[in-house]
């Protein structure tokens, strides 16, 4: 069957406003319970995680509470992982306008995560340290789950119907052809490690630096074509709930997504995380830092998670939903479908490494006052300072209104460097 025929079979993307309106009409506005567990073993001591269940979209308003879970797998030291853990969420919140509705907040999250990852990377690189980190950040607000990732720590979703879906993309040069092509087009070299005698060993790496990943936060000593721009996916669960498994590559180097989900079905989240780690170590041993978070999103009227009592069953293909993509530029085109017996609505997915594409329209410039706010660092600057925009032109007070995101000179240079442009 051709791609055109498959695309015609897909149901159209369901707008977020429609889903929230449906909730209100059906009276299903209660937020689910979020139960979690964590387990891990250290080999190098470079894995970090974040669990924060009391975040508030509106400070002081407990009804706007949301949860954050993250895995940060550091390399060449721990500084980048610690810095990202401490700063990304604050940078996300800074990138979202205040006083907006919950629907607008959820719609703004994907863009804000891109801004936060890039801003965190730029702030860390100012420290002059050479460590780097993967980052997989999960934000849960009601039934809506938003996941942003760089590197190879993964997040999977296991639903009541027994369908396991990958919510992240691996940015490993060995497996990701598109990322290899992007890195080489931007000026990097991709190859294996050469040992004495000319033999090549190990996975594909980017040179200089020898990093196996094409996206990360930090890594000041590696070319700027190793970008911090995350793949972002946003989905909405039904009131049946689901289970997230978020883990570093110490898990995924040994277990497939299905194996990890199967290893912990039928037990509470706290024990589930331990079982996933145990299963990963059973056949491979402790070869790397191994960290796992298990998060159950549970209906508020259920005494226990449906993941504990519902047996695995084959999905009813007649009632499954096939969801369209938000964008065709994702780095995992065609490999990450969600079709779990009607329990998941896919709201957004984008993985492009082009910063301007990810920022979208400019929503922060005040043209009436002649003040422009950088879309990344969020600094306000007057238009008469000869500041560059993404088209490499200059802004003057008489410039016509524009929708392109405004970038200050520093952030413009960062963008150009990530795309391999020479100043």
C-alpha cells in the first residue's frame, strides 16, 4: 500500500480545544492520580533523575498543579546533567506567557521545551566545562503527557490494552541515518574509532570529540552541530490511564520497549521500577549507569492502577485509532505510531533540528514600543540596535510587521553554528 493511501486512511489530528471541550461536556474534568517509582544502580555515577509532582502553572493555585519526571544521563563528567536538572523547568516556565488558559499552556509547551533546552545549553556552555548530558523530560498535566528528549534515554507508554508506544527518538549516530546526514552537512565528521593498524572499532562517533550522540546538552568541546534541540511529542490519554517507563540507556541497551513493559506488568510503580532494572541486569550485568522511573497515570475513581489488574490482550484493530502527524519533519518518520485501542490521542510531534522551524511565529515582540524579545534567551532589546533576525537582516523602527521569531545577535550566532553556517 502506498504512503498516499495510508495517509488517506489516517483520521485527522484532533485539536486540543476539542478534547478539552469534550471533557467538560462529559463532566470528566477530574485529574488522575500520578503514582511513581524509581530504581537504579551506578557504574560511573553520571545518571541523574528529577521527580517533582507539585509544580504549579499558576503560582499559589493548587488547581494548576502538574508533574515533571526526567532522566539525565551525563558523560565526561556530571556538571551538565546537574545543571540541566536544576534549570530546564525554570527555563520552560519563563518561555510561556503568564495569564494564559490551560489549553493555551498545553499548546505552548512544545515550543517552550525547545527554548528551554537551547537556553539551558547556552547557559551551561558559558561555564566552560566540557561535560554533556542526555535529557528526557516528561511533563504530565491531567491526561496530557508532553515528552522532550535529546540523546538516547527513552520514554515508553504502556496502555491498558497492552500496546507499547515509544514517545522519544534515539539520537544515536549508529542508528539514526537522518542525524548522520545532518551532522555531516553541518560540518562534522562521522566515523568509528581507529586503533593501531587502521582497524575501526566501536559505534559511529562524531569528530572532533568522539561523541556517539547527535544531540545533547553541553559538550562544549564538540562541534555546535551536536544540537540541544529536542524531539517533542505530546499525547492525551483516555480516562483508562497508562504507564510511563522513563530510563537511561543502561536499560535500553539490554531491553526492548516490549520487554521492559512486560517485566513490570501487574505490580505497583515502586516495585515496577526495581523489576525493570533487575531484568536489565539479569542478562547483561552492570555495564553502565542504570536508572529507571515508572509513572502510573491512574483514574481518580480507581482504587488501584488498571495496569495492575488488566491482562495483556491483542488490540481490536477495528476500534483502533490511527493518528496523523503534526509534522512530517520528525526524525523518526513512520516509526512511532500510536494506535492503542482508542486510548491515546496524538496532539503534537516534531523532531526537526532547525531552530527557526521549531520556534514558529514570533509571539513576544512588542512592535508598538519598538522593543523586541529574543525568542531563545528572552532578553528585551530595542529595535534600533541593529539586531539580527532569522533572515540575517537588520530591524529598523520602520520595518513591516513580521511573524518570524526574533533572535538577538548571540542567539542568532548559536543558531547559525548549529546549522553549520560560517560567519
